[in-house]
C-alpha cells in the first residue's frame, strides 16, 4: 500500500484544504501525516503550517491540487444549475397537476420572488454579453 500513496494528502474544508505530507516509512509501519500548510482556494493563498518551509515539490503539488479542485468545483457548480433547471420544470408540473391550494399558498410568493430575481439577473447578463450597442 505504501507505494500507492501520494506524497501529499488534502483534507477538504470550507474554501480550501489542510495539506499533509505523508510518511509511510515509520518503524511501526504506521502512516504518519504531518500538516504542512493550509490552502485557501478562493484567493490561492498557501500558508505554511507553523515555521515550516515548503519545498518546490510541495508547492507544485499544492498548486496542482488547487487547479484540479477549482476545475472540479466549477463543473459541480454548472451541474447544480442544470439540476435547478430540472427542478423548476418539476415544480411547474407539480404546481399544475398535484399541488393543493394550501401548498401553493405556502410557496408561491417565495418562488415568484426568486424567479423574478433570477430573470432580472439573466436579462442583465444577456444584455452585457451583447455589448453596449445591443448586438
């Protein structure tokens, strides 16, 4: 198993990760994990843990992880939006065919406000993409 392990382990947390250097070669054959840094994915900040100095290999590994993680989060975000489109379609079908009047009363205002807000943002962004001359 020791040959299969990466040099670094990234414990995911909000907005980044704690970075550990793995040492599989202890005398008791236990895997040692030493935290060497924290990473903020939003701003790309890499903070060494304590007074540790990160090696060029550490930094390359961390930067590679940041790039992979950012790409994964971007894909997930787009997937979430695609699911929202499906949920809106299912909500319309539910409202038309299954919803009881009390259920509609409970959710109608919140849905209409959210959809109005979304429509406003989408229309503004579409206009921005068209440019200042409208086309």
